């Protein structure tokens, strides 16, 4: 026996959450409001992470102080996802001289992208303390 | 080391995109009934239950609470796990630990998911780092495609080689009456003509979304041989974690750190030096064609960069040197909370010599893996015959 579609219960529950950024991430997010990107260097092993994060991703030590970095990215890897409102490019970007990379969006024709290409952040007009303050990254045009 | 434990019974459900004929408890009961009936077992012989799924996929909190009477758990110890794609394999590992430790003689393990009843892609986005990745991630497929691009660049695998994995899976699935996607006539050309979900991943490169469940019974040495003449003994199990933050391991598909750690550990424990030669069959958790090719390399079935050559040469076909996913694998059947347990169940059936039309002749030693977005791996070696 197969039940009819009418007997499927449709429910929608509104379930909002809050997330406390914590000390290091708060410093990082506040930097974004001033169009500044910050990283953290591990005192124990020297690993440099951008974005700034409270624990070293390699050796798990606490990190405490953040460093401002050059707002320059290099394209590591990317994918194009078709979407009704036009395709979007999701990419792994190495920011400044970080030892890790970060997932973000790239605003460019995917056919023009190359591995290692230099990128710059495209800030929203009035950046807020969230990662979407950087709308996307775009290739730096040679002048 | 505790005492030896073995899988002695296996029960899969039927699978479909939407199982409109059953509720979640009814679907789970289907797996449990088939599992117990296969070896003439009853609820009275079960000492404890381990159950797992992805709660956010169906939006039902603490599902074990309203599942208890449906699976004979009322009044018994029941342990719930909820750890992503790996959860089914974690259920099997936990059942092994509970039995081999001496706590219980006979444990029922269950994994399930009714993916049609929730919003999987939205739910998966909640695993992203809230401060950075959640706002810029593209669900499971987009994130996976970023990793696949990196693997393609590192290994040089081609879309044609990935498509051959899709063909192998859906053809093998036709031998498995419980698989979701059986396509006997599928061709490489059809896979290459399917629509792009996110470069380089096409629709037929990706696992489906299934409704289904799986159950196993794990029993202690002494008890196991009474239940079935050829139990599937746990020779080795290992669990390894890694970071969820994508950018910490940009080579995450080309070099799968948690898979390497877990598989190296079970190989060492089970005395496997050359996996390609020493294993009779592998049932691995491959979320997509590109992942299966990468896993060949990470599991040391071939050298780095040789994953594509392995499928070209037919080494992993059902009649090949080391058959991978004779059941059809995840590419054919994917009820997430059950998916990794199905890998363990299939590995068990292989070494129990009960795998029917997808049986690998004389299989004695099998590998099973569970995959949680690269951030978590379970690896298990099951052996037939003596513990
Ligand atoms: Zn460190």
C-alpha cells in the first residue's frame, strides 16, 4: 500500500540560533568593519592562519594575538555552480602569506580564472562584522 | 584487546527516493525484522541497541525516544549516535566495542535516514564554521566540487575515468535487490551528458538521496557461532578525525588525512601489507565518482595519481583484482544515516558468503569505510572463518 500525498504532514518550525563569536573571532570580525583582514600565528609551531582563529589548526595550541594582513588573495582551487540567478564561483583562496586557505566566493567569468591568480576583496559599501562584509573576491586587473 | 566479536546478521530495507509506504519507525522496523529473521533471532535475544542517524535531516529531535517500542528497545539500554556520514560505521564500531568489552553478548545496530522528509542541503550547511564558512558555502555538492577540482589538478583524472566509476556502480547495483539505482544499460556517454551540478561534478557523478535503513546484529565469540556458521569477525576497527574547516587541508581529497590515518591503523592491526593483494573486497563510502578514484589512492590500492588508471584497467570491477563496492556502493544507494552501516553490512555479507548475485567468490577479508566530509573516517576490516 502506498499512502497518498495528502497524508504527508507538512510542517515548518522557526528555529533561530545565536552564535557567540568568542575573543579571537570577534577581533577578526570587527576588523572586517574597517576593511581589515586579520590572521593568527601559532606561538608553538609557527603556523599562520587566515582567517584568525582561536586554536592552531595544526597543533591545537591557543592563539591569542591577531595580525593585520595584506588584503591580497591567490586562487588555489574553484568550482562553478549553476544557479537560476547566474552561476556562482566557490573557491579556496590563500590570503596574504597564510599557511592555510579559506573558502569564499569569486566574482569573475570562470573561463578567465587561473590557478595562482591574484585576487582582491570586494567589500560591501558599509561592511558589517560578518564574513559577507567581503561580497566576493575578484581578479586584480593589471594596470 | 577484549574478546572477539562478529557481525552475525544483516538486514537492509528496500530503498527509494521517497518511501511513501512507511513512516520512519515502520521503515526502521523493516530493517530490524529482516535482520533478525535472517538468522531466526528475536528481540528477547538482544541485550542492547545502538542507533544512529542525522537528526537535522528529518528535523526530529531525539528520534530514539519515539523509536524505542518500534525496535524492541523498551526497558533495554539504547545508545544513540549522531555524527554525520560516518554514523552508520560508528554504530558498527560501537556495537563491536560493547560486545568485545564484555558488557553485552548480543547487540543490535541500526542506521537510518528518510532524506525525502527534510532539507538535506540546508541541514548540511549547518556544519560549516558559523563565523566564516556557513555564509559562503554551497551545500554538500558545491563544497565537494571544490575538493574534486583540487584532486583533478593533483592527479590528472579525467571526466571519462570518473564516468566509468558511475557506470560500474549502477551496473553492480543491478545485482543487489536492495539497491536504489539500478541502471543496467548506463554508458560513459550518458554520464558525460548529464547536467553539471558544480564543475567538475555531473548529476550522474553524485550519489542519490535515498530513504532507507539498515540493521546488523553483533555477537560475542561463543554466541556468534551459534547464530551463524560463518560469522564476520571484526579483525580491526579505527576512527580518525580531522578539521572541518576546509582551508586547513586544501588537498583534502587528493590527500585524505583522516582516511589515511584510519586505514593505516586497521591495515597494521589486521596484518595487511599490500591492500590491493591482501584484501578480497572493499566496500567504501564514496560520495561521488571522483571521491572513489581519490580513495583508491588514499587507501593504497594504487600509487598516488594512479586512481584513474585503476578504473581504466578494470582492477576494481566486480570481477577485477580488488573489487570495490560490488553492492553498487553509495553512488547507487544513499540513506545517509544508514549509508556507512550498509558498507559494513555488505562487507559482512561478503565474508559470510551471503552476498547473493554480488558475492565475490571465496571472499575472506573485507574492508569497509565510513566518510564524514573528510573530517571523520571509520575503517573496519572484517574476516570470515575463525576469529
Ligand atoms: Zn600550532
